[in-house]
C-alpha cells in the first residue's frame, strides 16, 4: 500500500483499538459483559480500515493471502469457541475485527522492533493465550494457598483443573446472587441412591441453572454452607487487549523464534 496512506492507517488502527478495545477489555474484566454499541462500532471501523488497506495495497495478492490467514486464525478459532458455548458472540466480533485490523505486517512499523513477518493478529492471539495461561497459574496459586483441603474429596483430574479455572465459594453466597457472573464447575443430580456430583472442566457461558441449585438448598438436600466450585469464565477480550499491547512492545519476535526452534527440531 502507499507508504503515507499505510502509515496513517496503522496509526488509526492503534488509536481506535486502544480506545475501543481498551474500553471493552475493562468491561470484560469487570463484568464479562460487553457494550454491543462499542463492539459493533469497532467491527464496522475495522472493516472500513481493512477495505481501504486492500484498495491501496501495492501487492494485492499478498495482502489477500495475509488477510485470509488472519481471518482463518481469528474467525476460525473464536467461532469454534463460540460453538462450544465457551464465549459470547461479542468476543467473536471483537476477534474478527482484530483480524481485519491487524492482518498486514506493515503494522510492525509502529512496534518497538521495527520489523516482522507474521500476521499481527496471529501474534496477538498468541500473546493473549500466554496471558490467559499466566492468569490461570496465578489463580491456582491463590486458590491452593487457601483451599487445598477442599480438593481432597474430588477426583484426580479435578484436583488439577479446578484451581486453574475456578475457586470455591459457599453455595448460599452463590445462589443469593453475590457472584452474578460466575458459573458452576460442578453439576448436581438427584438419583435413587442420593445426590451425585459431576465436575466439569469446561462450562458454557450460561453455566448451570442457578434456580436448580437454589432449590436443592431450599429442600435441604444441599447445605447452604457447602462449597461449590465456580468460574468467572475467561475474559477473552481482556486477554486480546493484552495481546495488542505486547504486540506493540515485542512485535512478533518471540513467536518467530519459537516457530523457528520448533521447525528446526522436526
């Protein structure tokens, strides 16, 4: 694309992304709810910037290859997560918008390392994944420091997964609505032999029906002081915003080196 136009477009990408996705990241972290107006506005702007980028591209074929790969990563991955019920449609829109915004390596002219070859959206998703892993590790440390004794009664796999993705709270606090945006990681079922519990390692954004748990408490089947493992879900948009920040600071060098090391080992 024309150098001057490309530079202006890259500045616009960064300015709009830091403003709108930064706002969405704050909302996502605080309540796991995204403003539809902001999501649609960012998606529309990103589509406009993407179109102008293609129209002003000096090598359209190469730009289309980068665009295809960028959208394959962002749209493909996040649509899959949406189909599994792990994220909402707002997360998908934001991911696709980032795929539009950051499809071309020209963006690296604004990063601290002034060069890069990988589609920036791929690098953003990579950094976002690392941020989510780091967040889960910190959560596990905090949970294990206080609630290790609660893990003695659960199965081995649950001992590993539950501290990474959730935390225990008293059932009364959960059904009373104090943890509105948290979802249970265990499912209770009444059988002929009593009450059985099944731990879930993934839970959809809707989680288990709170009224079902409330009824178990009201009927005296579950004690109100029983601890239930819940998860707030992963704030994907917040992690994606972290990915944008790290892209600006680190460029694609960490991922490039990792891929090079992996390919050399084959």
